[in-house]
C-alpha cells in the first residue's frame, strides 16, 4: 500500500513539474512593460435626475476605468506589466483633438474615450490615430458600426440596434408582437426609433401605430405635478386606442418617458428607454458573480455602477486581457489579438465577450431591466445564429458596409 502511495505521489509531482502550455514564451513572460491607459473625457455639467429621490451621478465613466486598472494591476504585478490610468479631462470649450495629440506626443497610445459623438470623431479621424487603440464606451450610434468605421476604434458601448434587437426579441418571445412606437423628436430619438422599426421587421413584430411627442427641453421637470401628467399623457397616447400589445417609448433625454407607465390611454406595458429597458449594465444584475463585482465598485465609487462605467471598465480590461495573453504592448499585436477568435473577456454576463472583426463592436448579452429587477437577458432562446446567438443582436456582417482589416 505504501509503495502504491509513493508511486502516486511521484506521478503527481512529475505532472506538476511539467510546464503548462501558454500563448506566450518564457521571454515574453519576463518582459517588463509600462502601459499607460488614457481615460479621455470632456467636462460637462452633471445631468440632474428626473426625480429628487435619485442621486446625481458623479464622474460617470472614470470609476469603471479606475476599478479595471486595479484588476489589471493584480495580474500584471506577477508578469512585470505596470498599468497606469492617466485621467485627462478636456475643458468644456477645449480642443479634444489637440489634447489627443499631446497624449500621443507623450508616448501614450491606449485610450478609453468617454466622449460624445463629435469628440469621438474628432480623435478617430486624426491620421495619427492609426497608431493607437481607442475604446468607445459611450456612443451607441449605428452608423459607427455600419458605414463610418475606424480601424483604431473598438466599441464597448451597446449600439442602438443591439438595444432594439434585444428588446424586440423579448417582445416576440412573450407573444407581444404588436407595437405602438411613441418617440421623441431629437436626433437620437429618431435614430433609436429607426432601430426599433428595423428590429420589428427583422424578428417578425409589427409596429401598428406610431406617434411622436413634441416637447420643450426646458420643461423637463414640471411644477404642476402629477395632475398635469395624469391628464396629458392619456391624451398624448390616445391615437392607438387599445390596438397594440406594448408601447415602446423612445426618449433618450428623459423628458416624457418616465411619465408613461400607468398614464397611457390604454392599459399596456411600456418598454424602450423607460419601463422595461435594454442595458449593458444595471445595479439589479446579480448573476454570474456580479454581486461581488458590484460591491467592489461601490466600495471605491460610493455609488452604483452605470453603463458608462461598465463601458470604460470593459475597455481597460480588454487591454489588460490582450496584454496578458500576448505578452506585448505593441499596438498592431494587441489589435490583432482583440479581433481574433481567441479573445474572450469575462464581463460577469455568463459568457465570454468578444469583438466582431468587421466593425469591432463588442458582442455581449443585453440586460432587460426595470428600476429594481432584471426581467430577462437577450439573446432570447430560439434566436439562433450560425456563429453565436450574440450576433443576433445588432448589425450582422452582411448588413454592415464596414470590413475592417
């Protein structure tokens, strides 16, 4: 018996002594790397919540990057990879392209862009951007995934098409295919409305009625209280009678959407930008290890994680994962790996997250949530795809003019 135990122990020690295969050589393991990551944003007035019971979100985006840097440093400390977060805020009237050029001149080539569309384009269109990697954690415009694509730009933010597809899949699964589309008049609302129309056609739903809500942005809050809302909203939503299953509200600026639930003319559920909302992240998410992740964020930020925080966290962690796996800080090497089928990032959503090579949009499940509960996660069961069900959300390769190499 003793002889047999000794032989077994010897076998185990022999197995443990065999070096494990990995993506990097021993030389790469020993290579020390300094990896500054620039978090680039512009100074903006904080957006006030519609209700005073909700807190004002301070410093959206950057806290996600700060948490991710800590995560990168945990692994990097064993490998000689030194990560630093360089926080750069462009003044409200500042030149973002000039700031971008200054960072490049300082030798920094990895960027988390917490920027609005115009500023994102201002840096992505620079010839020198070809030497960088830029992670867009904020802008969801579909044309940046279909017609106006840039090789350095990777999107960790959801596109509007991904949100719309995730929502309409759920409505079809629920057998609520008849939609009343009730949209605002801003440019963003019109783009989101078009994404809903596309999703309805794609998945076999039907928009049976459309109407728009004209509003004055200065009247975002009303002093007349619930009485005015209770009288106005039924009139505004009366055009459809009751000939629909669900109202899809499109109000990205949060002017009127919050007032729709329980105030529509017909007794119907509300979804879209309000009611049941498709999101990349939400505090109600508790599955797949998310509770511990949420707690770590709350400990350092003093608030819940928002979508912009999650988009920035994904960008910094994508860089860390690519550097760890390749053992390199070289921009072309990292970009090649990020676009490859070998890349998979754990994002606390139950599956590995990856980038679509044709437009560099991150594949990820979409959470369907209300204020306090996660209702479902898309893609829904039964919506299949030849590569991955995740590619049923948003623009597929044949639907996009982007063919990034």
